[in-house]
C-alpha cells in the first residue's frame, strides 16, 4: 500500500488521491466479504492500513467532507428498513387493548 499511495501522491492530483482512498476502502471491504467476513471488518482493516501510512493526515482531510454524505446515506438506509405498517398495526392493537 505505501508504494501505491506514493505513486498516487506523486501525480499531485487531489482528486486521484481521494478516489484511490475510497476505492481502497471499498476494495478491501469487498475482498474480506469474498472470504466470508463482514464488510465492516474489511472497512476497518482498510482504515488501519491507511492510518498507518505516511499520508494518513492527507487522507483524513480529503475524505472528511464526505462524512456528512455518508452519514446521511446511512440514516436513510436505516429508515428504509422501517416497516411503518407493522408499527401502526401493532400500535393500534395495543391501544385498543388498553382502552
């Protein structure tokens, strides 16, 4: 990984560095998934690899603006799992039992 990041940094392209960091995280996560481990473990391992490189501070500053977008995507995806019909049906049934 240090050689890959060094080659990307030598191009002096901030966009290429950001894309490389994001693809590295997704790639390691998918690789661990192929071995039957979780995607979260792969993302964690990718974070460890990047944080141990000499470009960790640059990676953090470049990826930090995406934090709000990823957080929004996370909460939207969790909200999409919510079954509103189930909640309203059970709430109505429990309300009628109490009254």
